[in-house]
C-alpha cells in the first residue's frame, strides 16, 4: 500500500511537470506553493479492497475550487425529518448560486457521523454517474424530488437563469445515531471530470474517461 501511494504521488508530480496540469497546492497558513500538486496529505488517496478482485482500478477525479468551496454540513435534529433535509439542501443551492458553475451535480451525504456524511457527499457528486438512482427506493425518490425543486430555482447555467440548474442529485447514505441526522452537500461543476485505469492481473492496462 505504501508503494502504491508513493507511485501515485510521483505520477502526480510528473503530470504537473510534463503535462498541462496546473499546480494549485499550497500550505494552508503560509500559502506557499509546492509547485508539484503534492504535499502533506496531497494528493488525497482513498483505497478500498473488494473480495476476490483480480485487478486494480485507479480513478482520478480532479476538481476545481469553485465547486469544492460549495461544501456544506449540518447536524440536523431528527425531528426535522425529510422536510428538514430538503429545506437544508435547497438553502445550500441558493447560497451557492453561480459559484459552482452550474448546471451542477449535487452530491448529498445522509447519516453516519459528520465525517462520514461529508465523504458520502463527495462520493455522490464525484463518482456516481448521471442518470443513476440510489438502490434504496426512499432515497431515490428524494433524489428525484430535490432535482425537480433545484431546477425550479431559476438559477440556471452559469447563474444566468433557466431551468437547468442541476444535471443530477445523487444521494449516498449510511445508518446513523438515533439522536442526530448529519446532512452534507458537496457540489460538482458541469465538467465532472474523472479518468479510470484498470490494471489486470496479467499486467494489461485499459483506460476509460469515466464520464458521467
């Protein structure tokens, strides 16, 4: 695992030096540039093991700060229920306005703990494909309701008005504690870029753009 992460870091440094990958990574206090798109905790690498898998799949998902800055978390009171969740998500959309470069992909994380909800929201906005629905029928229904409401806000593409404010609302969820209800929102811009490489057991590599 250490070797895998080290190689990904080196690949990120090489891509920054040899290809048009703009360097954006700075120290959070001094704002000093690293110049390599690497640094403490960067790039962010998440690893998941699947039983009986005979291949390695690597997905890269670069994201601009215009949309990433539009990230929100609130620990709702369970008594606020479904109505409270919808109200909070819509308030996040109004607060975001044109900043995330709509039409946007809205990722929502429900349940878990505060950190889990944020992670679920990021997965929903970044890795779920447009047009897919959550397998839970209650959650899928909420996705449809929120998408309809968001596209009725009139924000529109680039905030210029219209009926296409969001391309999708994707919700991922986890069971949570009885005394709270975490709700997180993470927005992806219309580009929704990602790319995937699959390395088979025999060493053969196949590529995909992972486009929504």
